């Protein structure tokens, strides 16, 4: 990988100083942040050989650091909550390396800083944050796009950073891009040739948000767990505390790291504290038709206490 000039960015509530170009992020350094993350390039092959074995799989985890290897792409080291080291394994894999930096690496950094990373999209609606979580393919980003088309702003796509400020759960904005499948672009009359594909995912594209990005940390007011099923009906129901905690656990980004980092108790207590402050809903959409625009109406009506906006 060719070394870039040192660049400065802001995302996830941190200043980021990087040897790797990260064009998705907002450039510049700001003062009101949690700290600084450095991203550097170094050879991690020897360290990986010493620490990994047949039992560890692609991840080596301790309380101080997380290492993982993506075959043919790079070895990554995330340590102390403020540093990411990248060791490329092949040339010309910058797009894939960047994907892992902004995904798994940042998710690990958030955990190391006791910030809960949920897996989904989150919107700013009337000054409050509402998250959309769900399994891969549930339609989280597509539903978020339907809100954006109505003029609401995106806080984050893929990673939802949740923390507490003055005993209130808050969502920290990430960066002003969204990932959308080609089928979703077509539903919104967006031409795929106007956007860059996300590396090997040839039918998924990176869509800039421009003025439709919320750059301020705002209170989390609700989470909608999106599911899909056969049939024609849309269903919405509020979850009880036990089921809500289970859904937060299920949809924590890279949740397999929680136990290995010794964070089980922290994760449970934080999840319980979150649901004391917000409502969590299960939202079921049919697979028989495109429903994103209908789902936005259902969610807005619920947020407004049963009244359509």
C-alpha cells in the first residue's frame, strides 16, 4: 500500500489521524471530542504468527488489543482504544482495507472505549435519534433511505455508537455515507452509475449524504428491530424488557467480541439502562412487495403517539 500524506478526520466522536486515505470521513480536527485515534501502516506478520494458532481463528482478543486477519487483504491491530495498525497482505486492496477500518476496526475501538456499537442505521427525527436494527438483508439501509427521501437526516449507517451523557442514552454521528444495494437504488429512482461500488460487493454502492447528515450527538429515543416474513401485512409491537435486552445483545456489532473482551457484565448493565430510557419495537415487513415508504409512515405514526404527520 502506498503511503498517503497524514490526513486528519473526524468521525464516531473522535479526531482521526491517518496514514490511509479515508475519503468517506469529514476532514479536519475539532476540539469537542472524546480523543484521538491514529491509523498507521506497519508489518504485523511476526506478531500475528506469535499470537495466533488453530484455536484462535481469524481473531486474537485480549483486554488490551484485538487482532484479526482477512486473508489476502490485511492484518489489523486495534489497541488501547486509540490506535489502529494495518498490515497489508497484498497490493491494491485499499478499498477493502478501508471497509474493514470503518467497520470492524471502528466497532472494536468503540467497545474499547465503552461505547456500545449497534449494527444498523439511525435517523434524526424531530431532534431525537431512532435506530433501525435487524439481520443482514432485513432492509435497514433501505428503510433509512426512505426516511432520508422525506427530508430526515442520517446519523450513521452500519454502526450505531451509543453512549450515556447526563444519564441519557445518546447517539454519536459517524460519517456522511450510506451503503445501498442496487435494487434499493432502483426503487428510489437513483442510478447506480452515479455511485461507487463497495469493493467486491459489486451490487452495493456507497452513497454520499451531503446535506442530509446529522453531525451532532442527539438523544436516543427508540429502536425498531426490522424483520421480514412471507405474507402481506406490516406488524408493529413494543417489546418487553427481557426481549428488548435480547435484541440489543443480538444486534450489537461484532457481538462475539463482548465475552472475549470481558465485557459481558458491562454490556448487560448498559443494555438494561438503555431500555429504561427508550422504547424498543419489533417491526415486521412482508417480502412480497417494496414497503419502505409504508414503514416510514408506520414508524412516524408511532413516534407521534398514533397520529400521522
